[in-house]
C-alpha cells in the first residue's frame, strides 16, 4: 500500500479510505480536461471468444494470426506479441496442452482469465515476472469480492467454474473456495476492453483503476489504447476531488441505473444524479427517457401514471392516455422486436430494416421523442442501413439520434463524439463537404478530450477533417475561377 501511495503521489493522486465507500482515488493537484490521470497495463487479460475471427492474445488484433502450435488455443498477430506474452503463456501453454479436447470447449474467456491470474501470481512469487508498486498480486487481493452478497445460483456457477480452473491448474495449495471468491472479484472488478469506437475486444483486470469509484455523472472517462487502460479527465478536476468514472451505461432513469449498479456491483449510488431520486426533476427526466408521450401530437409534455390507475396523465395539458391503448402498442412492439432481432441475426438486413422501421413507427406513437427505446431502435437502423450502404437514410437516422445523445451523454462523452464522427463520415461519402467539416470538428472537440490525439484512430479522424477542408477550399477556388471566367 505504501508503495502504491508513493507511485500515485507522483501522478498527483492518493488513495483514501472512506467509511461508507471503501477505497477512493482522490486528486492531490488540479487536472485539466483531457489530461491523463492514470494508465495501466492489465494484470491479466483475455480476448473475447470470437464469433468469426480469433484475436491476438496480447494486443487483440485480428490480422496475420498464427495459432500457438503447442496448445492450439492461443493466437498471436506476430512474434512481438508472442514474445511479450511468453513468460506467462509458457506456463499457460503447458497446462492447456494437458486439457482434453472435450473440456477445451468449456474454456470460456472467464476460465482462461482465472487460469492466467493464478499463473501470473505464481510467476511473480517466483520472481520470474518482476513486481512493481502498481503491478503485484497484493493489489488484486485488496479488491472487493462481495461474495457474501452473491445469490445461491451464481455461487453454484462460480463453484463449478472454480472446479474446472483447479483441474486445469493442478497447483498445490489453492482451494475451490478461494478460486470461487476470485470469480466473484472478477465479476465486479474486471473491465471490458474496447477499441476506440467502444466495440468490445476482451476482458482485463486493472487493479489500480479498479480503485476508482463509479458516478453516473463522472469527472473522468476510461478508454483503452490497445491493452492499456487510460483514464482521462473530462472536466476540470480541482485538487482534493474524488476521481470517478462510470461503470454502466449512463443513459437511463435513476431507477434503471441504480438497479444495474446494485445487480452487478452491489452498491447504492449516491452520485449527484442519484441523490435526486424521487425529486420533481428526476421524475420528469425518468418519464421523458423511459415513459410515454402525450396523445396530442403538438404537446411535448411528459406523462405520469394516474393514481386512480385509469392510465397516464400529461403533466403539461392534462390529457389522459388509457392503459389498454398503451399496453396494446407495447405488446405489438415487443412481438416485432423479437422478429426484427431474429431477422438481423440471420443476416436478412433488408427485412430487418423494414421491421425496425415498423417498430420505430409504433415507438413514435408510444414514447416521448427523447425516449431511450426510440433512440436504440434508431441506432440499430443506422447500423443496418450502413451495412446496406444506404447512406442517405443512414445519415437521417444518425442525425436524429444526436439531440437525444446530447441530452443523455452531456459534456465530453465518447459516445456523442463517435456519433458526430459517424455523421461526418456519411456526409463526406454523400459529398456534403460543409456539413462533414462541421460534424468532424465537433467529433474532434469531444474525442480529443476523451481519447487524446496520439492514437491511430484519432490520427485518422484528423486526416479526414484535413481532407474535407482541402476539398472545401478546392470547391471554393474552382467556383471563384468560373465566376472570374
Ligand atoms: Zn498482437
Ligand atoms: Zn500455447
Ligand atoms: Zn448515480
Ligand atoms: Zn399534453
């Protein structure tokens, strides 16, 4: 702990124990928006079980992969990654090679992550892999497991998984109970590793970053540069402030967010958004994000359930929508949603697109225009239309999500930045250079804070914007030329 405090103090950080919250990370100096607060290599990491392509076990790339010939389980994109992983994989390879073919099928990423966790601990104990103040098993030991709060069904599952890990590891002195508790630890501490566009690549354990607590209105954001986790401030953080990131999707009512946090992380959030639970503006926000719209097309009011249970009353104009009508549209939507996702997952994009449009129509009748369900339908339509290369319609859907994104992802939020980026790319494809410049500039304004400027992803974005500027000035000069003629 002393070592960790020393390492953190050089970065302007300190760990404090608060009675109601446990460990918290505080700033000991000011941080400006976009500044890197922490970066950390994973203690252990593992790629997702790939649906189509395998991934490099070290960097998660999917190109030029070669399978480890000894264990036939792990893939690498080249000798650099293989070498970086060798000390750990040498041991892992040995145990994996002994696992019989049938059992290999049950080798999920969680099982592999656990095997790697204990093997890495062994290698650090034997000083084959060096330890540092921010890279040692004590930090993993200090993580909360919430094992006493885990329900019976989950405990049985953890025990079964632990049994398998013990069989694979064949290490003396580790019992099933200890491994099961470690699974509980991973469930509430491991992070999903994503690419720059927030698509999931794998899972990793980052014990120092795990000290950072959650807020539904966080002052920092966690992104990944390859396997390295990077926490950046998204606002001015004065000295003596608790650093916070978000553990969950923050677009949602307070009830929805609290439920998600309780279920996975076992705590009741007391962030500035959550303390408003039940207050007037929180009720209004929940009704807008997850409730119904007014019967009157011209009224933007939000609806609250009538205490007499007749239906839902518009808080702006007083009109009542009866329960039966709402239930009918909601169940139609549900049926169509099942059909649409079946169509989409079986690759019938044109049919899926038509079905999602029917869902959108129903949701327009049912939900408030800032509804999250409607926003999600439009996100899906955007994705499908891009696959169908129908850029014009895709652009219309992309633009329609922006006002909702601005509301649910305020400030410097990567998702808003990425949505502007998508908009700008489609506008560019459609030859709308002026709007493309506007959208790409907005994307850069946000993403330079959340992602920094040094990643290949951000370099690509900057080049796109430069190209758009060049195109615009070329168009302008050729227009001027023709006027001069
Ligand atoms: Zn690699
Ligand atoms: Zn191997
Ligand atoms: Zn909260
Ligand atoms: Zn109304």
